[in-house]
C-alpha cells in the first residue's frame, strides 16, 4: 500500500511539470471506454462546482479524441451551454484604415481546456481541466482486470 501511495505521489509531481499553456488535448493512449468513463466522471465533478443552467463554457481547443467528444455530449446533456472551438478562417488582411476594434469577448463564458495524460510504464491516467482561471485534476488507476477507478480525489486549484 505504501509503495502505491508513493508511486502516485511521484507520478503526480512528475506530471505537474508536463502542463504548459499550449499543450492541451489527450496524450494518453487509453482505450475508448476508459476515455468515456473519465469524461463522465469529469462531468459529475463539474456538476458539483458549476450549476448547469447558469454556466456557459467556451471550449478553447479542437475536439479530436474520444474524451473530448464524450465530454461535449455529456455537458450538453446535463444542461450546460457550450460554445465549441472553431478554427479561425484565414482572410485577406484589411487595410489599416478599415481595421475596427475587435469586440470584447462575452464575459459570461468560462474558457475550458483539458489535458488527459499518463506517465509511461504505469496504469495511471490524469485528467486536468482549466476552467476560467481555475483548474481541477484527478488521477485514475487501471486495475489488472482492466477497470478504471479514481486514484485520488478531485483537486481544485484556484
């Protein structure tokens, strides 16, 4: 038991240095059903922190993985307003006299980013969500039978 706790602590410390501002996405080679389970668990935690009908989220990264797709569907099913990421279109640059000030972003929306990663040679997965200027993280462990369980509580950083 002591070895597992120490491994978890070392893994969390090592993974905390892996996050950067631009490295959002899913970096874990987890099977589809594990990504879906982690996304469902994430939405359950968001329900306790942010009321669905009153929370507007703006996804700030493209969805290219099962975790992200499941997260989007589950958030909408629970009543969250979700603005998805759109790739900016490349247009011809207007002349200086025509450039207007960009509209202010809608301050009611909270920016949403996620990272799913896993240390090599372990059965651990970490999910981190950046919501506005706060983040929440949780580590999951995979049993020898292939079942996914939380290995930590949700950790909230303000």
